């Protein structure tokens, strides 16, 4: 009753099974997989609108301040310049 059960790969009297790898294309891209993904993706999917959550850069602040006619120099901080722009926009829309 003491039988040793061997996995199919190591059975007595059987040759080991060699696992074949898929061939690699010359250009390095498996185009068959790309076609499958493109076919699976819906064609009428709208492109998402990118959200601009990045902080405002110094160049953008300077351009807006120049547009609004706000005087500033190199020593004006970004925080101060932002508050000046916001104040000018509130006065422009409110007054």
C-alpha cells in the first residue's frame, strides 16, 4: 500500500514535457496582443478632460499680474502676488 505518487512530469517511463515559450517578434512588440486590446476597448469612449491641479507657476502669476496692470518686482513673493491678483479680480468683477 505504500505507493509513491509521482507528478506527471516525473512519471517513470515518460519523457519530460518541455514547455514552449511564445516566439518573440523581431521588432519587440507583440502586435497580436495590441490588436486584441484595441478590439476590446470601446471605440466611442470620450477622451477625459485633464484636471489642472498643479500649483500656479511664477511665470503664470507674472503674466496675469502684467495683464491686470499690477505692479510687482522680483522681491514680491508668490503668495503676495497671488493675493494681489485675487484682490484685483474681485474689484474688477465687483466694481
